[in-house]
C-alpha cells in the first residue's frame, strides 16, 4: 500500500482532521480520533442497468419504466480514523438498490 494513493477529491492518508472535514464537510458522527459520514443520494442508472431492470418486468410501459428506474437511491458510509500522523484509516462502503 502506498501513502501516495489519493482519491479524486484529494483524500489520502496523512491528512489532518481539519483537512478531511474541509473535503467531506461536517461529519455525522465524531469521536476524539474518528469521523463518520452517512449520505443517501439519487444516482442516475446506466443504460445497462436500465435495460436489466426493465427486462425484469417487461409489462411496464416505457414511460413507467423511466419513472421507476431512471434514478436509484444509493447510500455511502465513510469512516476516517486519526493518529498523531493524521488520517491513518479510511473506509468507504456503498449500498444501492
């Protein structure tokens, strides 16, 4: 594992708590050496996902299929833990439809 790994938003091991919060915003839960986030959002489905969902119920009209399946709910959970060297542990979990 390399400390040089960075997400597209700039998250990486070694960041201070203030730097992590500057990137992710105010955490939903905190402890002295931990921050946690839980967010739910709508995500546009891919063309492949849409085709698969429609195939599961071919009786749906195209209009109704788009109403039901153009966007799906996704939940992301993020946890960061800190030592005196900064961010030392970073966990991301997503849960979708």
